[in-house]
C-alpha cells in the first residue's frame, strides 16, 4: 500500500473533520440556549471526532482506517467514503438531530448525564484497548495480545466499548430511548452473530496452537459472555 497516498488521505480527511467541528462549534454558540444538556452532547460529539483523529494518526498511522477497504478494488475510494460518512456527515447529522428533535423526545437532564457517562466509559474502553493492543504488538511482537491485559477479560472488549458508546451517542443526539434501544440491539446482534464469529474463524486459522486457550475466554462482555 502506498504510504504517501495514505498520509495524503489522512491529511485531507482530518482537514474536513476539523472544518466540520468548527461548524458544530458555530452551531453551539449561535443557535438556542447553551444549557448543560446541549453542552454534554457537543462534548460527546467532539470526543467522537477527536478519538478518530487519534486513531488514524497514532494507532494506525500507516494503514487505511477501515480494514475492509483494503480488500476492495478501489481501497482509497472506499476509505474516503467511509471516513467521510462516519466522521463528517454523520456528526453533522447527529447535530441536526439534536437541534431538531432532542427537546421533543428527551427524558430529562439526569438521563442525559447518565448516557453521557455511559458514552465516556464505552469510549475509554475502546480507546484503551486499542492503545494496549498497539503497545503489546510493539513490545512483545511474538505475543498474542488476546492473552494479555484488558483482553484477558474479553477477547473482543473493544466491541463492548462500542456497544456502550454508539447507542449512547444516539441518545445524546436525539433524546429518544427508542433509538437508543434500536441501536443497542443492532450492535449486540452484529457483534454477537457477525463480527465475533469472524474473529473466531480468524483465530482458529491463524493461531491454531493458541486458539483453544484464546476462545475459552469471555468473548464480548467482561466476566459474563
């Protein structure tokens, strides 16, 4: 893969993400009152985008952002498209959802604070697991990270973080508990019946000697499943 082209893509995407964040800041300080519920939403949104910038520049500096893009006929076009959707178009969509519908559906400030905390916890779990995976690969290149650190509590614990974070962001955006439940169920089903089975097949194929030990651990929810 052309490293120079990857770096060019990251610079372009980062520039547009920062532009989108400026638009979001302008909306925050221009429209409606700045009550703490709106502020919590925008803080969560900024964390979502900053987290992505951290991911592409520090955790995956020389790789395409989306692993699935690499197998496509036009990997860069696919990566540009997915990056733009998830981290530019969707955040602006979350902002529109919040500004348009939140006041109609929200359950109240205490629930907003609860889902904000859930979002922070989920984001931390995902980011910490990604960071730890990178460090283990750097310090112990022959070791399987799935048998180290936070991954010992669940081999797909980064997915668990996403299950907490993404539905919470949707609630912070919309104020709708129904939307939260729909996204939560979709995430659980996707990870349980699509992503984790793929991981299991990958582990059995690439780490046959360690597969039994790895797969005997919890898969998604620490100490539970």
